[in-house]
């Protein structure tokens, strides 16, 4: 198969990575694109995953991502009920490395700044065990809707979805997050094997145009980064202008930032300063990218001592180009380590089983925080913790909260309700009740002025009585979802949201309707058909589950379970595993 390459792209790749790498890269395009899937560790129970493994649909594990597998090119995983249930997420394998490199921990405040369609957001949430605060932002309205749908399908509890330009979000969250992912819009060179249109649309002016935009996004991200926090910068492209070039320009602007090592199997290290200086003579866009920081680069070379007296580089600065899985621990280091772009990581389709990705971790060093500012941060932290203990319910006298508690007492387990009380604030907004992550609720209460605006996904009018009894400030229209939507009021009755059903597992409900993975009733339910409840099932709302994972609500009345699976999601599914 003959691949038609834009001539300028082929010239760029040869100049940056060499003729031999270009030959191997082109050979990789003789093979089909690689596909992968992640199992949702909260919802994907072993029996269902084992069924797919036994059928040969989940093959080798992805070496740089837990709970992740390669799948055949033609595997119908997206049509399987496990996908509808949020047990599985289809994701390009090399893109899975980003969440691993970010290394999120439970309890953190994390921002995914360019989050649509939600692949990395849902991966980060899984690694956080849905514990802490994750804000997923996407400026484009249509892409933000898809992001919200994927956070719902994967059952994310502590994730908030916002639709805002980065600079608008920055004004709301100054120095707030301990970790930020910037999966920046880019020229998409890592998409070329699976998307011929992306290859055809590539232009030689794209890298420099994208680099300017990427730096603006990084500046907005940096203003939201807490002292001691980290930014993971990622692209799905190969050229050094959008990768090492952007990283070096950003480091030059912010000397308090330090590059850190990533321990990612099968990744290639970033291009070194010496390599970049050589490449710029034959790849002019890189020369243009580095010109604004030439003086800084010269000072780096003088400071880090990486040149010998004869002008050559030390041997330790010449790294193995094929593997980047060993190196320094994360954190600040010497001047050379802080600016050593070989600490970045790049996946090529001819070196690893993936389509291609670039990543760099930048730490904001705590040591540069003034002592008085550090004391202020500690005081604020103590005040926040005290307020957190004091504010479990916002708008506690709202009829909506009372209706939810009545519903929950008949439907949800005590352990799940205790979890809500421990980590979330009940947050009434219009005719919706949210479980807002406590850190977010406290922050919004402290910074947002009361407003009469209603949230974007409130669609029905609410009685004046309900609105007047709420004492929470209405959040900004940039919020598409604030934590987990729990229930909605409809004609003075409480209706549980589909988001709540997807966030639950069978153990979270008092009387769940349990179906096995291969039960035909699951297919009938997902098509919107009524199904028969088991004898003796109590009337009222019940959680419908498959293989232990919540897939939707039903309401039992007169021995019939009325199907409340959303009409817009109803379709014919089929079991991928026979």
C-alpha cells in the first residue's frame, strides 16, 4: 500500500528523526491502526472481563496503563452492553500513557483543561478512585456535550464538567489545582495512520501556529496551578516545534518550573538541546520557534556544564534513543535536569504498539514560594478543613433535599449515603440536586456571588417556593455538570438521574435488579422494552444492573417494571462474547 505523504511533512520527519526512523515509520503504516480498551475498575466485574478475554477480544495488556488491553481491529466492543454500562472505554493505547504520567492520587484537585471527548478524564478519575476533585473542561459546546456524556456513561462521581475558554476558567480557580493535564490541540501527526483526512490536511505552517496557541493555554493552566503542583503537557503529534519547542519556551518564561522524569515503558526520550540546535539548521520552523529564547538557551548551556572544553557534550547527556523507562525520580533537580528535554517522552508507531504521543511533566517547585505566602496557604487550608466539617448540606431546608432523602432511604444503601455525606455537599440548583465534591462546593461558596441564573442542564421550570428556599449561590453558566446529578423534580415528584444510576454498583442499592452479562433481558432493557421484575420485588424505583454495574432505572408498579432508560440512548446492542 503506497502512502501519500505531504512532502513538507516527510522532510520534517527526516530532518528531526533521521532517514532510518522515517523508513521504519513508513513500514508501520503497512499494518492497521492499533486499538485498545480500558476496563473501569469500579464497574467492570471480573466475570464480564473474563468472558471477553475467553472470547479473544481482550488480548495483551497495555504495558504503560493498568486495566488496559489491546483488542482486535474488528472487535465489536463498542456495540457490547459492557460499553453501554460504562465498564469499558475505547481509547488509543499510546494516549493512555498521559494519565499514567500525570500519576493522579486519591484526594487531589485535578484539572483536565482540554478534556473532550473524555478519554483522559475518565482514566484520571479511575486512577483517583473517584476520590477528590476532577474538573474536566472543554471550550467547544458540541465537544463539551460529548465529554459530559462520557463522564456520565463511565459513572464518574467526583467530576465536574465546565465549558469555558482557559483564561475564563483561570479567573475562577487561581492557584487551585495540584495537577493539571494540558492535552493541547495540535497538528495530530499521531492520527495519520487511522485518519487519512488528518494526513491530507497537514500543512507546514500548522506547527508554529499551534505552538502559539499551546503556549497561551499553558499560561492559563499555570495560573491555576498550586505551588508544588505539576502540569502534564501532551500532544498527539511528533514535530519538535509543538513539543520540545513549546516546553523550552514555557520553561524560559517560568524559571521556577522543572522538567521531571517519566517512567513509561517503550517510550523514546525527547530530543536534547544539542539535537534541537542541530535540527534547527535544516528545519526552519524549529529555528523560528527557538529564536525568542536563544539567549536563554545559551545561558542554560553555560549553567548546566553539559559542554566540554572542546565544545562536545558529556557522555551522560547522550541517551539511549530507544527506551525511556529508567531515570531520575520526579521532582526538581540540577539546572541540567530542570531543562533537559530528554526527560520528555515520545511514542512512535514503529517503536511501540500505539499511534503516537508526546508528554512532558513540569513541576512548580515549592521552594520558590515566599514564606509569608506559604503560611497564608496553610491558614487557608486549615480554614477550608474546618468549613468542610461544618458544611455537609447546602440548602439543607430545600424541599428538593428532603425529597432526595426520602427517595434515598427507600432506594440506596447506607454505605453509599455515608460516602455522600463524607465527601460531598448536597447542592440544590433549580430543579436539580447535585452531589458536589466538598472542595469545589467550599470554593464556589467562598468566591461566587449569588445569582439568579439557572444551570445549563435545568430544562423544566421550578416552583417559586423551591427556588426561594435554596441558600446556595447559583453556579456560573460555564458549569455543565457540578459533581454528580442525583435527582430532578418533575411535577412535584422526584426522578433519579441516569447519571446517578451509572455511578452506582449493585451493592449501592437496596433492591437492585440483577442480570448476568449474557442475559437477554439486558438487551431488551437497553432497547427500551419493559421487563418482568422478580417475584416479590417492592414497588417503586429500582436500579437495573448487569454484571453488578448500574445501567439505568426502572420503576416497578403492578408487577411490571417500567423502563426509564433514556430514550436517546436506546438501541440494539449485542454481546461481543458468545
